[in-house]
């Protein structure tokens, strides 16, 4: 059996006893190859505490082609109150990760608001701020020298807006147009 962090006793999660140390009854099937095939329905596995998979190679979960109209469309669903991807290394080796995944739609909404605010600031600077002196008692006027750099910054923000798939009215466009959102993975 392959070495695995599943049996790491320094971990901060439930760790089952290794096969050779378990004291209760257990079934061991040992062969060069095992095939389980449910021809007409489902393959189900249940456990009171943990289901562990360990290999020296890869673990693959394959589904059929996607057909949303089907009674049983192809999906890979993980349903749990907490989902952890990977384990820490270094001093915290074997411990669960603590960094949180980004909620793409929420991040897009926040960044869209940020871009709008920065654009408003640039508009205010362009229309209201000037370093040109005027005669005493007269209102200041926008400094035309500021327009070049301000327009450059607006173009840069426009590119960011396009990357976020946000239109000029701060409305979110289709998520598929946003370069920061996965086309295949959805999280809650």
C-alpha cells in the first residue's frame, strides 16, 4: 500500500489506524488488479468515519460527456460543509490548508466597484484639479497637461474592466467572458 498523509499522525484531522495496526475485524483483498463494475445502476461505498484512497500514481474521476437535458447529466459534485484541497508542507506538513478559495462572482462585483471608484477619482482630478495658476479671484481650469496621463490610466482601467467582463454601466456580463473565472469549476 502506498505511503499517504492519510496515516500521518501529526495531522489535524481524523486519521484511521494503518491496516497492519488495526485491532478490529477487517476484510483485506489483495490482488494484482481489482475491478468493480455496476452494469445497470450505481457503485456505492459507505463508511462511518473515513474513506481513503492511496496510490503511487494518479487518481482519476471521469464522467460522460455533458448533457444538461439528461435525467442524469455528467457532473463531479463534492458536497461537504468544509472542503480542503491539498495538505500543508514544511513545518505544518500534513495539516489542513487554511487559505480560502476566492468566490469568483463576489470578487468580480467588488473589483467592478473598485474600478468605478478609481474612474470617478480620475474624472474628478481631470475636471477639478489644476496646477495652472490663474489670476486672483478667477476659478481654476483643468490643466490640459494632466489629460494625457489621466486618459492613459482610463484606458488601463478599461482593459481591466474587459478582463472582468463588466460593461460601462458596471453591469456584469456573462461569466465565461471573465478571464479570472474557471470555465469548468464552480464553487460555493
